[in-house]
C-alpha cells in the first residue's frame, strides 16, 4: 500500500480544439462603441466621435461602460448613421432601473425606432416610425438583472404592404418575436417598412432626441450595430456565456490549448494561436488570466500568425476552482483594441490511492509487462518486483507504485479521467523464473500520454546454465565511476536479423553493475545511458571470461571500448587495450578467434592532426601508439579498428611529468644543512652544534620529516664527514 498527498488539476472541458472563427463579425459592422477610454469613439472608424452631456464612465467586467443619470440630464448623441432596413443591435445593460432610450430617427421627430423602459406595465416599449403615427409594441418585462446582454434584429420585407419581423434576444435566448404592422411606415420619401431610416439616422442614448425625457439611472456597454441579421452562432458568440465578445477585431483566435489534467508541482503549458491582419493590426500584447491574476505571455509572430504561450506553476492555487482566458491587446488602424478568448473552468483535487493500481479498478493500462525465455523467446510465468515512480513535468517524484506479481504478466493501470494528463515515469523491475537468473530492467523518463499508451515491455530471462555473470564498471575520462547509468544489453538474434533488449540494470555508486551474458557465441551491443543519452558503449562484442566466479570489464565514458581484465571480442578479434600515463603509450593486444589474419589499426589525434598511428595485419600480436612530447598537455583521441571497423574510442589527457615534491624538499634540506654546518669547520664543537641547528631548522621548515630523514640527513652527514676529513688532512700537511 502506498500513501501520498498529491494535488492534481482536472479541466472540466476539453481545452484543445478549434475556437469558432470570429472574423465574420466584422462583416457589415456599421458601428461599435466599447466606451473604453471614456469616449464615444466608433472603433470601426466609420463615424466621427459622438458628443454628449454630463457623461460618466466607470470600470466594469468588459472594460469601461457608459452611465446614464436622469438627474444630470445625461445623453449621448451619435449622429449620421447609414443603416439598412435589415439590421441588428447588440448591447449590455445593467442597473435596477436601467430601462434605456434608443432613439433612432431624423431630427427632433425621433422617427424610426424608439426603445425605452415603461413602468406601466413594467418592461420595454418599442415605437416604430413616429411616436404619434407609428406603431407601439409592448415587448414585455425583459428588463436586466445585473449585467444582461440584448440583441435586437429587425428584418424588413421591403414593401408598404409587407410586415417587418422584430426579435429580441436576452442572454442569447429569444424572448420576444413579432411581425410589426405597416401603419405610418411611409415617411414621404421611401418605404422603410417598420425598420430604421436608411439615411442620416441619428442615435440618442439615455434620452429622447428632443431631450423631453431622460433615462433613469442605468448603464450600457459594448454597443454595436450591423447592417444585416446576425446568425445564431454570432449571437451566441457575442453573449459568450456572460463574458461578452469584441465584435470588431483585428485578429481571429483559432485554437486554445492547455493540459486537460495537470498535477500541482507540474509546469502547465497554455497556448493560443491566432491570425491577424498584419497591415492594420500592430502592437500585439498577450496576457493569460488565471482566477484574475495576470501572466504576461511570450509571443511568436510570423507573417499574419500569432502564437502566445505561458508556462505556469499552479501550486499556489491549491484546491478549488480555477478559470482562465487569454486577453490580446493591440492597435487596429491606430486605435487601441482588445480581443478576449472564451473562459475555461479548472477543478483542483487530490489524487487518491485508486488513481493507479493493478487494473482491478481502473482499465486504462499504462505499463504492460510480460516475461519470455531469452533463448527461445517463448512466454513464461515468473515473479515480478515492480517499482514505478511517477514524475511531474520538472521530473520530481510525486507518486510511487510498489507491487509484486507472480504470473505471466504484470500491469499498472490509471484512472481513465487522467487519460489526457502528461507526466513521466521511472520504471524498475527485478524478475526471475524457474531455473533462470534474476535480472533487472530499468527505463527512465517514460512519457505517459494517451497517444503512447500502453507501453508493452517484454522481459527476457536467461537460463542459469547458459549464463555467465559479468561485472561491468563504467568510468568517465577522468577514471571516476559513473553511477546511476542504465546499462542496456542488446543481444543479436541472427535468424531475426535484429538486436533485442534483454537486460537493463543500473550502475551503483561505484559505477558497477552485473549483466548476464552468453559467452563465446552471442553478439552484444551494450550501451550505458544517463537521462536517455549514451555515455559509453560496446559494439558488436562477444564475451569471454577466464574467471570461475564473476568476470570483470571496465568501459570508459565516450568510448566504444575500455581497459579490460577479460578480453572482449569485436568482429572476430579478441582484444585488450591499455594506456600508460607515464610512458604516454597506448598498447593494443589482439588475437583472432578463427585464426584468420585481420588488419588492426590504432590512431591518436589532436584536433584532426595525427599524433601517432600504427597497424598490423596478423592473426595476433601487439601494436602501440606513442604520443610525442610536443603534444603533452593536450587531449588525445585514440581509436582502434578491426578491418576498418571501429571498436573503441578513448580520450586521454596527456600530462607532463614533474619532479616529485619530496625530492625538491630533500635537496633544499641538504643545501640548508651544508651551508649552516660548513660555517663551523674551524671548530669541532661549533661544527657539531651547527649540524644540530641545521637539522632542527630543516625539520621546522618541513623540508625533512621522519619518513625522509634517513634519505636526506644521512646523505648530509656523509658529505659533512668527508668535508671534515679533507679539512683535517689539509691541516696535518701544513
């Protein structure tokens, strides 16, 4: 049983997918007022900025909005619209008393279309053409509650005897529809049905055009008009589940992608792809919002394509619901604009024990292990000891499965709700069966994603009678052990024409591991890998072992061979190489397995310059490659070949031999002792005293010690004795 406390994220809806293209909303868009920037600017650029009285703006969920107040005689005058008989209006209203005046018409007659709030009965009233001669429609009580989205469409059937169809949509739902009669629709110039006048139409917001009446306190936002009838898809997009949508855009959001599941501790990746008009759209900035927190996106721009992406660690959010969306800010024809993506909901929860099991509850297999005899490759039943560590995106272990099996196969399943989760796994299996050796299989950084599941892995077990244990030691070019390397043993199956992975143990702290090989007859490729990168290898090799216990072999990093104790065979030749750091000589000994002559070459190179080379065509022998002194302190790349087939590459740092430090110390001690002692040649007692002083001084300066005393001081004493004898002989002759 395993215990853990891990948080994971499940996105409730599929994020990866095509977002409905919105470029068509620009089609026949007559005007669009976002009220952002506290102004009455038509963002389509088709009309001059409007004027008004006592206008007030405030910040809302979609940027700034316009606020009406009858106590201040607020109105907005947006003049000279050219609007067709088939048209659509889209806007947001809010406020408890936010009935609203829309007064389309020509001058003070406010002829055309008038929409305002009525109190008796409570609801919207609609007048067509003129207030006195036109037709009044009691729409009903569809006043807003909080921010509410409205779309009004008017379709004119072009004729004095034909009706016009009027529809009102509230929050995306049709709440009112009626064919409006034709009374008073003729204005003396043209038949306009019961829609709007086509020429020089004036729009007043918050008041009638004659300013005889003002709107109660209320707000309006995102007001847009089209000279056509909006489709159902467009109406839904403008409402956008209550979040709204910018109808006038300079770019189209094509796709949004994000992980449908993400563990806390994992880096979650969010991406938006869009197209834009490179001639009119500039200064693009993308921001990802998660629960209202802004994260600046990285951008990649190519021609008219935009890719915005973020990598976010969601740990700080913990359990609960998250919502995210992308916001793209840009300038369209020099005017600041914004396009928001749709919103997505995320739920955070803890993993539970049953999220990963032996498939007794879950059905989505991620690891499927089976066992086979290594020689015959037939399926067998055996014992599995499985350790599976699940890693997050930064390769930290977040979950561990430990299980044993005694069957024909071993499986690990996961909760199907995690099928879209991306994580990694480190797998370690020890396995054996009757009359066979215990072997090990390791695989790291297994990519766990629905596109690759399940992983079907066959474990090959070798009969004990056919197996020889080889202790492999892996070292780097500095002869330091390589620990934690996975050693992949690939055995050649000649009838199949392929190599199969038959074992994959891992090296210990000292760079050692045990592999099980068939000696003399089978060909192997052996690779040592760290983080799935090969750091050492043996290619097309046969194993030979002279030991009665465990054979040994050393492989150097970045090499296809190594300095070995027992010979290995490559391309029909058993060989052994050794580099002597003192003599700077590489020696290669070889012997033909089948008594045939083979061409053996060795070379040494520095920066593609040959340092040494040698060759021999024989059934066996020894060749050497000696590094010249001019290449001392360089790194030499040695290579060996059998019949022009590479069998090893070895990198050696050539260093200059220096005088041992102890020798230098002893020479200095001798000089010091001689100088001091010879100062007392004229007096025997003084000579002895100075000798003692010099020895003490040399010891105090660490020039001699107990280990070197016999070597250094004995030599000094001999020299001093000779000097004294010579001195006395000279005195006696005098």
